[in-house]
């Protein structure tokens, strides 16, 4: 086995574990934050979801000339 494939075999499980940790954390925090905003402000889930969209995706952020 050459050194390139040995490095790939060693790093792949670490990347996979890190990916799943970040994915679970982001999903948990996103759902918890969405529920908190929707229930605290009584906006409903659809309106509260708009608050979590990136600024560049919101219709109100169109540049004015």
C-alpha cells in the first residue's frame, strides 16, 4: 500500500465523525431556535422560518439603485 492511500484511509473516518457531529448540532440548534421564535413571537412556523433564511435569499434584501 502506498503512502497516499494510507493517508486517505486514516483521515476519512475523522472527517465522517466530524461531519455527523456538526450536522446533528446544526439540526438541533436550528430546530430549537425555530421553535423558540415561532412560539415566543406567535408567528407560526412559516413566518419564523423566513427569519432563518440567509440575508441574500430574502426578498426584502434586493439592492436599491
